[in-house]
C-alpha cells in the first residue's frame, strides 16, 4: 500500500504542477502563440515578397530594382500612384470633415440622411463607382450622349473621381467617430465668448480632431494606392502600381517584377504608418468633462454652413446617382443601349454561388478575426512580458499594408509545403483576418482600459484561477469589442478584392472577384447585379447581427473604420 | 448568460448550415479560358453527358499559363480545359500533363489531338475585327478591308485590342502579324498600330463588349462572343481583312498528381464526341469533328500560315520584346 501511495503522489504532483504552471503562465503562453500566428501570417508573407524581389535566377541581385528606376514606365506608375494617393486623401478628408461636422453639429433634420448616404459606399465594393462612371460618362455613356461632354473618363481623372467617391465614407466614419467623442462644451464656451465659427473650427475642433484626421488620412491613403479595381477598370493606359502589380503576377507570372512593385508600394505605407505612430505619441487628448453630452444644435453661421452643405450635397448626390445607375443597370439588358427590363443578370447562377462563397469566407474570417483580436487586446493590455509594444505595433500594422502585397505574399509563402494553403478557403479567410485585425484589437484595448484590473484581481483573490477569471469576468466585459471586430471583419472581407484576387481557386469564386472580372470584361449588367445582391446581403447580415446583439442584451456600438 | 448561450447556439447553427451547403457528387477543378459564357456551356455539357461537375473560374489564357507556371509542380486544379497552345506544348515538354489514350479521340487529326495524347484541342478559335454599327453610321466609316488600314490616323484612340501577355487571343494576333509580315516588319506594324490603340484589355473577348456598348469604335477581338452579342442586340458588325486571320486551339490536358483521374478522363472523352463538336461549332468554333459553323457558315476562313509549336517556343522572347517596346514610356 505504502508503495502505491508513493507511486501516485508524484504523479498527481506533476499534474498539479503542470496545472499551476499553465495557470500562472497562461498569459505568456497565449502571447507566444499569438506572436507565432502574427509572425507566420503577417510578417512571413511580406518577407517572402521582399526576398522574391531581390532574388534572381543566379543568387541575389538588385537588377529588378534598377530596371524599375531606369524604365520610365515604372517610374511614371509610382508617380501616378502617389499623386492619386495624395489628391484622394486630401479630397476625402475635406469632404469627410464637412459631412461629419454637419451630422454631428449641423441641423438635426440633416444628420440622419447624410449619415446614411455617406455610409452607403462602405457596404459596396469600391469599384462600383467605376461601373457607374462608365454608364454615365463613358464614350457612349448617358451623360456623354445627352450633353456632349468631352471628358475623357479613361485615365487619371476618372480614377481619381472613382476612388474619391469610394473612400469618402472611410474618412467620414473615422472623423465622425472622433467628433462625436469630443465634448461640444468646449466649442460652446468659445462660441459664448464670442469666437466666430471659423475660428472655433480652426483653433478648437481641428486641433482636437488631429489624431482622428491623421488616422483617417493614413487609412484612406493606403486603401487608395492599394485598391486596384477602379484603376484597372478606368485607367486605360495610365499606369498605376497596384493594377500593374496585379497584371504582372496574374497575367504574366512575372513574380520578380511584381514583387519589386509591391515593395515600392509598401514603402510609402510604412513611412506613413510610423509617422502616424510617432505623431500620435503624446498627442492623446482627453476632453475634460467625461462623457460627451448630447447638445442642442447650435446655429451654424451661413458663412460656414453653405460651403459645407454644398460640398456634402455634391458628394452625397454623386453617391446616390452612382448607386441608382448600378441598380438600373442590373435590371436592364444593356443600360443606355437596350433599356429592356430583364431579370437575367439578377438570376445569374454563377454569381449567386460566388456570393454564397463570399459569405462563407467572411463568416470564417470574422469569427477567427474577432477571437484573435480579443485575445491580442487582452495580452497587450494585461501582459507583462518583453516585446509587448512590438506585438501591439504588428497587430495594428495590418491596415497600413496594401492588400495586393499581402495577397502576393500569401501566394509566395503558402503555395508549397510545409504550409500549403493555396487552393483552399482558409487562405482566403486568413489574409483578411490579419489585414483587418487592427479594429478588433483597438476596440478590445480601449474596452480593457475601461475595466479596472481590480475586478480581475478580486476574482483571483477569491480563489478563481486564471481560466475562470478570464471566462467569467474578462470575456463578458470584452464582448462588445468582440462583436465590433466580428462585424468589421465581416463587412470588409466580403467586399475586399485586392488580396483575395490572387488567391481564388477554381470552384471557389468570390463575389468581389466575380464583379471585378465582369466589370473589366465589360459585362456591366452582371457586375451591377452582383454588386446589388452583395449590398443587399451585407445589409441583411448587419440587421440580423444587430438584432441578435440587441436581443441578447449586449450594447454594441461598432466602431467601424476604427 | 442565457442570452449569450442562445447567441452562441444560433451562430453555430448558422455556421454549420452554411458550411454544409456544398458538396457535389463528383467534381473536378479546372482552369478554363474560353469566354465566361462559353465556359458555362461546356460545364453544362459535361454535367449532362457524364454527371461530373466542373468547378471553374474564368481566366484568360495568359493568366492560366501564369498560374500553372507559378504552381508547378503543386497544382491546385485537376486539369485544364481550355488554354492556349503555348501552355499545352510547354506542359507536354515539362511533363505537367499526363498522357491519356482516349478512345473517344480516335481518328482525329494531329492538329486537334497530340500524337502522344498529352493534349487535346477542344476546338480552334480565331480573331476578327468588330465595329460599332451605330457609331460607324454616325461617322461614315466602314470596316477596314486590310490590316494596314488600321494604321490610318482617323482611328487614333478608337481601337481596343487585348494584351498579348495576359490574353491568348492577343498572343495569337501578335504571332499572326509576325507570320504575315515577317518578324521585323511585323513588329514595325504593331508599333505603328500601338499609336491608334486606346488601351490593351486583359481578356481577348473584352473588345467585343467595349465596342458593342459603343465605348470604342473598333476592336480586334476573339470571335467567341461576337455572334452571341449580335443576337443579344448589340449593334456590332464584324469582318476578317483580306490578308486572312490567325487561329489558336483551346487545349485540354490532365495535371499529374490529380486525385480525380477517372473523372478527368471522362471529361476528355466527352470532348472527343461528335455532340461536343456540334455544340462548339454552334458557338462559332472550328471543331475537331466537322460540324456546321454558326458564325462563319460554309465560308472557309482564310488563314495566315502558322506553326503553333514554333510560336510557343518563341513566346517568352516575344513577350520580352513586347514589354520592351510598349512598356517603356507611358503614352
């Protein structure tokens, strides 16, 4: 008997010890796993692109880079891309600010409609605007024929207009978010003290908004130079980096030159990302007075209101007309040529299948993304290990990386064993997970900062182990962040094109890719119909998700767009 | 707590329901480069004939070639059903195809079936000039009778043609011009033509739609969709200039390492039947087994003399020259 006891004792001890070890180190283990995931699915693909761009058939070489800078074509492409990025960012920020100012400070009657209009493009693929511009202003477009407009749509200006319309909502959303959280009392006091509206905006609103504007600018810039749908459809022979990269990889299997273009594309993004991080440190404003209170709308002086309204209405009208055109095109045979009403585009079976696939991929991505995002936020805020800020930086960097580069990186990194993912659904979901991770992580971090660590400490003091505390205290408190990450990932994944276009395999076509192909190909009817179906489905999904979360009593205020 | 449980259950039910919703009896994944509509026709034909479901996404010939090259030897598909001659010959050479002595392809000429049975040419297609009838009337233009007429400055920025890097149709055009005028003169012709081209499209059928919608006046395009678009009511006219046109095949072959070998073989067999030739001819293709052609009728086409095998070997060189000539300065 005694013998048996001594045999059992160390064993239970061991189990106990492992248990204790896990319990004590769980957060570090978690951190290690998460870091490994980030390294494999975010850093490694980018590294693969970098390597490919300097590796020729005979060892390492810089010849591809030399070619890039010698050939006027490529340099022109870089110049166009950057110009496009800057123009777009500036315009989007101005329009976004005007709209956000009106919806948060302007007349009450205007707030709701403006908000809905400016959110509309968010649920549609960005190249919807290329389609509607062709319908309206193409060489045989409705407006062209009606008014004899001599605007050459195919080229730089066409791309700028389409991209601007597509990314206004992004700028709007982020600026509006910050504007809402600003305490209007500050502005009101200034107003009461007799400052003019212009002066208030210049000296109070904009400086306080700076972090939000900066971030919106960064995001719009990166999205503009990486999103190639509009440029590929409307660019004609004007070269841009993203569509050229796409053409080189997909059309020519010229991976070396494609990688060089990717690296060139990524450099401005990284510079801006670091600039943004650097400028934000020590610039975190807290407006005094805690929670913002809903204030009576102040009367805005016509001097400000009229230009703001003018800008907002022009943009709003353009967005509405674009959607109307696409809606009309999806129900007519060939809009503008043969306006017979047909349902063939809507009933196109292939595009329905593609939409189903898109929903699948987006659900998977949203679930994984929300889980990883929540865990990452927890590790970043509560962990006490070396390299915490490094993990934070990497997990937030995803949105500063152009989708095309990630797509090519995944193609290069995961086509061969040991990690062979191409040809499956996971590779489509995973690249979106890691690109759109930032939102979930940020939502989680800000949520956790609101929760006092004492609650968790109390729980463990009362004898609960780490798992119990995490499950019973942390998870419920973080649920809104989880939902925010879920919804954001879902919505962005379902309309995103720039990365997945490199990764789709036969039999698993995605709606976004189908629309792009149809639009490039000239099948405006199918492209429009698929877009419309996608928009409707995204709206339905949003309503269901909202309903579920409301029903189950979770307050969610999804901080979309960040 | 209860609410959350309900939420979890709901979400997981939704999830499994959506994930379970696929699953065909027997499927093959293929790379397929006909026009999107004709892809679907072939898929439906194979499904009706053999019960095998083909899963495909539309890609241009050049894109399929790029994909196969980048994936080799780990292919993400089971076979190719519709690619250009360069990839077919390259695959035979590199053993990216497995030979199959299909009984259905007995007695078919070596233009359509590889003597060693590595590849099978489903049918030939060709390229034509298309113009927009309405716009021509407006301007008083007629379709050019000779390829050289395309160089007339009146067409400046009004012609669209596909890009030979990504499109098999354009690869065939390029080779045809080189074969017609000789290498040196051929390149000179294309450089002169380039001045009138608005832009090069990704796929070989795109010019048909662009011209049909009146975006551009004239297109050099694959014949594949021309008849269909005319039937649909697009104001299109087409012609082949007097010097003749070129052709290329739409090739099928099986990738080594496929797990669906039997199904792939059945698909190849289906392509060898008279019914398949009949269907393809109705779409305007020139088929392995003779069948009445819907687009060209009894007219036998005038072809420029081509050697597809030789052209396939020269494709990389010509691609480099093309990039060198047309991708140096932005227009």
